[in-house]
């Protein structure tokens, strides 16, 4: 089996999406900022942490996270990727979109990429 995408949800990411996704597929490697004790971590530091951990960052922060991501890349760093999901997206659709990313792609496809889900 090829290597699977690993996720990190930022602080304000809807926990119901994480729980539903893990209920659907318990083998998905999905950490959360609160679960790791990282509440209050600024977005640039969170991007660096996700990179250190080799995790695609998942966020609802469509207003400021894209600029932080662009600045992170502009500083010469690389990222496992950023997936943005609007808070208005129904939970079931968010779960399906993340499951599709996990099931049908590999981590190298997301390197330095920002994508809004669903596609």
C-alpha cells in the first residue's frame, strides 16, 4: 500500500467532521491542535508544526490562512499542504471530501498546495 495522507486539524476545526471521518475510517491518521495541547498556536507556527510532522493542515480559516500559507512558502519553506473547508459546508460533505483525499491521493500530491474542499 502506498503512503497515506496524514492530517492535522487547526484549533477551530469542527470536531464533528474529525469524529465522523474517523468513524468512517478508523485508520486515518488525523491529529487535532486541541488534542495535541497546542491551543493558541499562531497560524505561522502551526504551519511549521504541520510541516515538521508531515501533516496536511485542515482549516476552516478561509480568510487569513491562505495569506499565512503564501508567506510560509515565500519564506522558502515547504508544506505538506493546506486544505480549506468552509464552515457552511455540510458535515457529511466535508467528511466525504477528506475521505476522498485520504483514499485517492498520496502525500506528495499535496506538497506546497492549497485546495478548497470540496473540489
